[in-house]
């Protein structure tokens, strides 16, 4: 199996429904990733071990999804200078607003790039990782441009329903 260039981590297996959208983009573009459920507060030592292992293995960025008091992305960023893309998971009581604010309000000095709450944010984090990797990979850049062109064609070809 190819060495993972993107590490996807989530606070719980219950986050996979959302985080699979990031994984799907990477898979469709042929980017090798490793996805793990590791918690910043439940398994902090395992999380740090994994971050170190991913870095040694040649990872270029991390995507971190968590819900509630979502400190996972910040903790990942505290242990690496690789880019960390944060995906707020919709939460039961606050629908992910808590997750979003926990991620987007990182104090100065340790940045994380925060995406939209839920499926769209997860897919976009995957696409953003692809954009970063495409800076040094012409074949990947070509695939990304083709994806954009196909998306544009679909919108241009769309027709609104007639009024009855
Ligand atoms: C967070 O708590 C996880 O990221 C998840 O979104 C949330 C709920 O976790 P579970 O109770 O489903 O394991 O740490």
C-alpha cells in the first residue's frame, strides 16, 4: 500500500459518517491517506504517537474532525508544523456550532484552517488538501482542473423547471 500523504483523524468512530467525505475525495483523486479515530482527551498518548508516526512516514498534512468541545485539531497542530485542516462535526445539542467555534477560534500562534460544519466542510477539506498537494504534482493539478471543469459544465447545463 502507498505511504499515506494525508492523515485523517477524528475524535470518535461516530464522526466517520461526516469524515468519510474527506476520505472519498482523496480516494477519488488517488491520494493515499490513513484514517484513524483517536481522541484528544480519551487517547492523548496514542494520538501523539500516531502524529509522529505519520510525520515520519512522509505525511504532508492532517485533516482533523471532532464535535463538541472540539480541541482535536488544535492538539494535532500543537504537535506538528504540517498544515492542519479542521472539520467541525455536527453535535447533538448545538448542531456543530460548538465544534465550529472551538476550531475557528484558535489562539494566535498555532493555526488550524477551519472548514464548514459537516459533510460539505469534510469534502472541502479533502479538496483543499488535494489543492495543496497539487502545488508539487502536475498530474494531480491536471485532475483537479478536470474536476473543476466537469463541475462547471454540470452547473452550466442545468435547467430550471418550467412553471406549471
Ligand atoms: C467528540 O465527541 C467526537 O469528536 C464526537 O464528535 C463527539 C461524540 O463522541 P461519541 O460519544 O460518539 O464517541 O470527542
